[in-house]
C-alpha cells in the first residue's frame, strides 16, 4: 500500500459520517475507511460487526430482503471487508448478515483471513448454506447479495449450480470479476495480513497450501460459469467498478453486459475518485450507488469526492 493511500486512510479514520435517516434506534457510526473493518477484527477477534448477524432481526416492509455480505477472496473476512457498509445498511433499517468462508484452521488472526482454502464448490456451498439460514431464520422470501471481488462470483456459482437462484433478488457487486482477471488475487491477502500483523504467518500458510486462482481468466470456475451465460435470469445485477483496480485486471472484467444488468464505473462523472480494489468497499460514491441498487424506489444523490 502506498504512503499516500495509508495517509488518506488514517485521515479518513478520524471521521465518521452517517448516510440516510436510519431506523429509530441510535445510529451506528459509519467510517469511510478500509481501516474500520480491520480495527473491528482486532478489537473483537472472530466476532461480528455491530449491526450484523442479529438472528432475531426481522425485515420490515420498507426493506423486506435481508442483505448477505460476501467478502472478497484471499485475505478478507466478515469484519475486515465490511466495516463501512454493514453499519451503513443497518442504519438504513436492513437486516444485515456476513460470514467468513474458506478460513485456514489456524489460530487467530490467521483464521480471520478468509478465502484461503476450499474449492470454489465447497466455498459456494458454504455461502449457500449461510444464505439459506438467513432466509429461513428471518422468514424473508428472498435475500439481497452484496459481494466484493471473488465474493461476486461464489454466490452466483451457488445460484447457478446449487439451487440458489430462487432465493436471490438483488445482486450488488463491488469490483466484480465476471470475465476473469490477469491480476494477483493474493495481493489483497498480503495487504490485509500486513495490516493485521501476520504477514510471515500468511506466507508460510500460502507456501503449504497455494490458493487464489479461482478467478483467473480461463480457470475451470470461469469456464464453467460462462458455459451457459454468467448471469442468472430473474436476478437483478448491479456492477460497480473502479478504473484504479489493481487486482481485477482489466477492471472492465466487471462490466459484463446482460439483460437488466446495470454497470457503473465510479470515475464516470467523478474522475477524482481514486478508490482501488480495497478502497471501493469504503468509498462514499460506491456506497451511495449500492444503496440505490438495493432500494431503487428511493434514490439518493451520489457524492463525488477524492477517494
């Protein structure tokens, strides 16, 4: 991570901003910084972000679909990936749920780095089981998905191949990788590991169990998903990408056209937005587009600022 990026994140960490009116209860602070989720993991090892995984939460008429957050590939997790978006959605009145899939069976904090083990099928089934639990427990007819990076592919794999299509209505993807990537999918893992202070432990784990090739262009997973069309009929997809993505290469991989698919480039109309592959999950502009995708009947202005 560049010194400029670290400096900007540290500055952002001092500011909390709320968006939207939120529910009647006290609003959670919303910090537009990728550090917020990392700090939460350090504070509550292996826990859940405030506003998430409340299994007594019942969706209301305004937000009938619970939102399932699916983190990116190697290195991300239920807390580290979603420090901004979970409280944002909770304040809006959504029932929000997140999981960590594919974690190594090693002591914390390495165990906080998800997407490190398991085949795509195993991880898709894990995510699918979580979706089914959320749907059954909340009593909702369907769920909405918010995914990042590899977390945009695996729920779709579940929907296409393992019977999940009927449970998903809206599917919002941050830095999606629909057409594959030529980038280093382990770059994110190394960055999160460095911030958690476990870089050497991660490198040792990777040496013993290489991972991070699922979304490579031409991988078996990508060939399978494209064999009958990537998108699932009946699901509404919104793809949000950044031209500064250094992991999904080219960034246009996430702009796969389709019927009823909305593709958004953060820099269109806002060239000063500098969000990269990690920064997109804490970007105010991306967050506003995400909220509008989940609730298109009540659109809100989309801000433009240097991210």
